[in-house]
């Protein structure tokens, strides 16, 4: 996990909040779980099948669903653009967080 982010974007997995200058967006439990998984493998692709399995094993019972749907919403909330990508998809390989795009805190037990 990279603590030297190039943007003022902070994600707190414990509270489920995102801090972007002048906003305070909240994450759903599934989005928090996905970010926690992706942050442990920052810069390395995580297969969609693995993300599906992890979402379905959510201990809070609120997981499940299609990771593509949750990633779509995460990209919107994290202000993902072509110029500043946050979560990238490698077709046939998986999704990964772009190193240095955000600072993630918390989530040690997720």
C-alpha cells in the first residue's frame, strides 16, 4: 500500500468514508470489502472470480453481487477518469488499484 498519494484522496476502510477535497462520500459494505481486497494487492491484478468469492464470503452478510457493478460505483465515487485512473481492468486478468492514486487507512481486519 502506498502512503504517498499524488492526489488528496484518502479512503478510511474502518469508517467507510472517502475524503476528496470538499466532499465526504460514503462507501457501501461491499465497496469497502472490494477496496480492502484490492489494496492488499495494489498494482497487481486480482481475478474477478476471486473478487466474487470474497464478496460472497462477506462476514457481515451484506456482500454478494457482481464486483463489476461495485467497481463501477467505486470509480465514480473515487473520481476515476482516463487522466487519473484509480481502478484499472485488465481484460481476462482482473482489476487492480493504480499505485499512488489514493491513501488507504484502516481495514486491517477486513
